[in-house]
């Protein structure tokens, strides 16, 4: 015995199943991203960075040795993507570095620089990973 399925019923079943699936939305709101604002210190050289946060946008100004670092970033699915404008105080040369910032727990962050624009004294494939402890 052959039964023909009613296409309207099949379509309705797909809609019903599809409408019950919840997809995560990573909106640019403070409720969707971790709060990281505050002072953090990098063991080893004891550099201190003060992270500011406005919703899911972050920023910091980190003078280090002969360089100024201006950092800006935004939350993106599981981490903050950021850009560093690194200026050599002595000669004014500015380069851009690109990285990700992860909240490991309530007291630690991990920064991961994965490249630069290749200007000044940094190669384009420059990398650096650091762990930062909340002060």
C-alpha cells in the first residue's frame, strides 16, 4: 500500500522542529561578555595594565620600556579581539599588533598576540603569549 505524504504537513514539522532550536547570540552587551575591567600584572616583568570596559568594548594604555601601547578591542565569541598601536617613544615609529584576550578565571587573563603589520622593529609573524594576574 503506497501512502503519499502531505507536503504541507512535512513543511509544518520542519518549521516546528526548527523553531525549537536555540542558537546562541553574541550581542554587543555587557550581559554577553565577561567583565574584566581593572588592574592586572604580568609576572616576570611586573608590567601592570589597567583594562577599561564599556559593555563589550575594552581599552587600555600600557606604557612599557620605551614604548606606548594603546589597546582597543571587542568581544567576539569566547574572547576579546584586540588591536595594539605600539609607538616607539624615541623615534615615533608606530606599528599595529593583533591579538586575542581570554578570561581564564576571575583572577587571570591570557593575552595572545598573533601578528603585526610588520612595521618598525616587529616582524609580521610576531607572537607573544602572556598571563595576567588581577591585582
